């Protein structure tokens, strides 16, 4: 039926929201403003209420009743931003799909430029990268830098420092992402892994318009470990390599002690050195087992094949995949 349709492309905006009652009205206003500048596109909102405890769901219901471009899914509990994005990708119907935060840290005003790049057919996705981290706690920036250094050294997919999840992608990419149904998700790794031609747009960091960050330091730390474990096998080989190294060193030391005893008749000295060695080797073993445990626990969750999300409420019952 393509022939009769007016040739208007649809852009879906996937917006994960967790306790965003303050930011949402501002976000909606801003996107509405930008969409008026993009008359050649049809806009669809896909809001995902990630089990918010505040009035987020009510606000979304109200928006949906006023504006039929709005689709919302409300989760049965907090499943995390990754699950929310996945649900958005599964249910987005656009030719182009963008993910963006509800706090306006991902400026909607970049959308026309992003769409123009896709239109030129030189790129399949346009991603954004912050060139500074102003307004973020210092310690968080330092840890973020270290994380990106490490993960890029030890994984195959290219993960750009300062990259945000904010990007506009063509349908083919979204289908590929939905196809990657792994349970432990790390989107920046997934985007890199599937490939396609990506244009990077740098922009200055903006502080969130309202509300507080939903990521505690601990949550971010766990997320970065997940990122490493999901996209690299190097930690596993650290375990075996350090095993080989320490067995080698221990062998040489034992030989030295034997030679000293046999040739020079030295007594083998004291237990403190022994205790140190035992503790050291014990520590290494625990560390290696810990690494394996990390992978094993991921496999454990993966084999259960649990859904990523469960929808409690939505305004588009007939259209939405409620468990995915
Ligand atoms: N978010 C979510 N579920 C969570 C945590 C965050 O859906 O468990 C959403 C949040 O509402 C926001 C986006 O993910 O739209 C990014 O979160 P935030 O702005 O707090 O992160 P930051 O920008 O500080 O990294
Ligand atoms: Mg934010």
C-alpha cells in the first residue's frame, strides 16, 4: 500500500522515565516546540514509565488523553533504564527511532540536524557525545574516564567516551537491536557491536532541568561492571594468565629454596614469609573465582530467559507487546 501513503517519515522518540514528574511537562513542551519546526516528519512519543513512585504515570495518562501522538507503557515495577529502552524499541513504530532522557539533557533541538544526516543516506545512525562533563561530580567523571579506557582496551566493540544513549537510528538498526534479546543489556556496547555507519555529533553537557539524577554511584558502578562482563572475555583470561604466572613464580621460588638447602645447607626461614605467600595466593585464587562467578551469574540469568519488562498499563492496548 506504500504507493497511496503520503511520503511522510515517522520519528519515534523513546523516553525512559523514572520519577520524572517535574521534568516531563518541560520535556513535552520542548519536543512539541521542536516538532513544529519539523513539519515534514510525523512524531510519535513512546514514554516508558519505569515503575515510578511519583505522579509520572498520571502525567503520561494526561498527555496521552490530550495528544494522540503519545503512547505510554507503565511497568509493573522498576526494571531499569536498559529494560525501558528495550521496551521502547520493541514498541516504536517509526522509520527513525531516537532514545532520549526525560530531563532535557539530550537536547531535542538537535533532532532536525540528526534527521538530516540520516536523510542524506550517508549514515544509518546519528549519535551524540558530550565534550565536557560539567555539572557532574568530579569523582564520577574520573571513574567514567577510567571505565571507558578499560572497556575500550579489552572489548571488541568501540565504546566512545562521553557517548550518550541519545541517538537517532534507522529502522534496520532498531530491528537488529530488538533481535539482540540478551537479558543483561548494556546499550552502548550493543550499539557498537551491531555496527552500521554512525555519525557522532559533539555537544556541550547540559544539566538536567528538574529533579535529581536517578543513578547512584553504586548503581553506576554495577552498570559498568555489567558493561565489561557483557562485552569482553578478557577478565576471564586474566584469571588463567595470573594463575599461570603465579604457579611459575612459586615453582622458581621452591627450586631456589631447595638449591639453597642442598648446596649451602641454609635452614628454611620462618613461617611469616610462608603465611604471606599463602594469603597472597589465596587472594589471587579468590579474585579469579570472583571473575568466573561474575560470568556464571550472567549466564544463570540469561538461561532463565525471563522477560525484560512487564507492562502494567498502557494507552495502546491492542498495539503494545506487554511482556517482552
Ligand atoms: N531512568 C529509568 N530507570 C531507572 C533510572 C533512570 O528509566 O532506573 C531514566 C531517567 O528517568 C532518565 C534517564 O533514564 O530519563 C537517565 O537518567 P538520569 O537523567 O537520572 O541519568 P544521568 O543523566 O544523570 O546519567
Ligand atoms: Mg540525565
